[in-house]
C-alpha cells in the first residue's frame, strides 16, 4: 500500500529574496549570516505571527523591488538592519492601529472629531508582557558574564558607554572586551535555528 | 490604570533601547567574529549545506502560523460584524450568479447574447 504524499509547505519553485540577493551580488554569504543574526535579534518581542525570517525576507524584497534605496557610503548590512528595524516599528504601528476600537462619530468628543486621524499609540498589556519576557530572556543570555550583565542593565536605563564605564568602575579595555564577548554571544545566538 | 499603562510603555521602551544598542553591535561585528561564533557552535559556514543557512537558503522549520490562524492575523471583530449585518462601510456582497437557462435555440447550438435577441 502506498502512503499518500502531502504537498510540501514551501514551494521550492519560488526563488527566495535571500537567494535572489545572493545571486545578484547584493550581499555575500557572510553578510547574509550576519543579517540573519540581526533579524533574529530584531524579531525579539514581536508577536508570533511575524518571524525573523519574515523580517529578513521582507527587507530584502523591499531593496530588490526598489522601494528602499540605500544611501551612498552605507554598507549593505547597516542599511538592511535599518530596514528591518523600521519594519518592526511598522508592524507594531499596524497592530496598535487595528486594535483600537473606533467610536461612532456622534460619540467622539469634539476635539477628536475635528482631527479624526489622531491615533493613540499607547502600548497594550500584550506588548508589555512580550517586552518583559524578552528582557528576561536577554538577561538570562548574559547571566554568566557579570560585566556584560552590568552593561546590559546600564543600556536598559538608557546610559551611554561612558556613563556605564564610570558607574561600574571599568577601564576602557575591560569595557571593550566585555562588549566583544557580548557581540560573540549575540552572533552565536543569531546563528542558531532554535526558536526562542 | 494610568500607572499600569505607564509601566507597560516603559517596559516596551526599555526593550527597544536594548535591541537598538545591541543591534548596532551586530551590525559592527566583523567576519572573523562571525566565523569564530560559528566555530563555537561547530558550524562550518563554508560548506554548502551548513545549518547556519537555515532560513536563508532553505526554509526554517514551520511555525505556528503555518497551521493555526493567529489572533493578530485574524480580521478585527468590528468589521466582521459589519460585514455580517451588511452595514455601510462593509464591502458589497456579491450576489450568487444566476444559472443560465438550459434551453438552446434550435438549430444553432448557442444562445445568442441578450442584446442581440430578437423580440416579437
């Protein structure tokens, strides 16, 4: 008896934007790997309907179709990282816009009726929960490195590199080597394929 | 309520700050650091079928969204209710198309178009 074959979820006849970008020479293989790490990083705290893969492929698509054009002197990685970051913000804006219930015109206060396009960008509890979960996951990532944990808590408070160094009484070399260790850890996490 | 909302906003802003700051670290990272990180994981990125390229050259493992309809991808309940009630603002409903009559003009095999039909 022959087993019934189910159709594959991904159509292999369709060329992926990453493959197209690679073939066209827009990015190298190593740059693509770095972009993967960046995409995985920027996908943190996003709702599950948008994966890191979507972020990366959408950013590459926008560059390939010409809706986003890089400025002269900006590297491909830096530019695509910026596109992914803006896609992230765009996704949140879309969610928040859709989630807000619209009141009938008669119920709206006069000020709101005068400017119907005013949108309340206040974060919902879901976003706060996702953010808290991700912050905890990031803290766990650097938990074994005390210097990195100090730097992370400084970044959370919005401190600059100099302020963190002064607050933690770190030398410039200590700070630089801690940042290097953090970078390596982030790259290692970014290269894996495990769901977070 | 206001305090809760402020707390929620603060947490989201903190995450954004951390992601921005450490995202820049990834942008600035060198090829050597990337290769070193891959070696730590036992990955050979120079080989054709390296696991590092999952999600880039070949698809990643299927996610929830492939099998389930997630709340964020669903239509908002307000417009769904508007559609169901046929209220203004909803896209016009398509009427089911009438079936063409089965009777044929004898001898021709095809019904002539309505505007060309002769009336007696």
